[in-house]
C-alpha cells in the first residue's frame, strides 16, 4: 500500500473491490453526512458523476443553503487512487489538491453507497433516489458504526426542492 493510500482512507477501513465505475456514474442524493464546513447549512444536496473526456470523472456537487436561501454548486474532478476496480478515488475541487473519496459499501444494484473521506470526520450515505427505506438506513449506519464512525454526528438531509 502506498503512503498516499494510507493517508486517504481511515485506518482499518477498506474500499469496495470489484468496483464498477460505469454503474456508479450518475446522480446521487445525499441521504446523510457527517457535517463539515463546505456543506454546512445545505439541504437538497446531490453529487453527479460523469465520464470526462480525459478519462477522469467530472463531479458536480450542489445543494441549497437554507440560511442564505440560495443554491450552491461546485464542479470538480475525480480519479482513481489506484486501479479502477477498487472504489478508492481522489477528488479535487481546488486545483492540484485532492481528498480521499472511498466507496466502502455499496448494494448490488448500485443504488445506495457509503462513502468515507480520509479520516473518521468524513462520511456520506448516498442514494440514487432522494429517500431510502428505514431498514437500509439502519444497515448502513450500523456498518459505519462497526468501522468506528461516530454516527451520532450524521446530519440527515432533506430533499424538498
């Protein structure tokens, strides 16, 4: 494992193997997240992934800032941290600076995923639909807890706009 790999995913957490990029592309709704400054006060948050001409993945994140009553959007790029069959990517919204984006759980239909950042302060539950059943939420929360994430910090995202 490279030094970068160790620094871009929490210790003892592994990314999904046999990852299928083509199935992952598309629009994902943020169901829950551990809040951080770039998404603070956002609801209706989505991430859209599409193939870029240079082989990278185009990333468009958007959300509605309910304190300012306006939409926010960020466009970035992602590339695999290693081979493209492992759900371990690097994402950048600011020039040459990349952050870990690690798909650590995904259902067989590629409709719900659990994504971790570089440490235990970054976690997202994403879905291809704006809501997921309570039993699926519970399954993903329990899995995150088993890895060491503090799921009491999760912010549950509303999709009403």
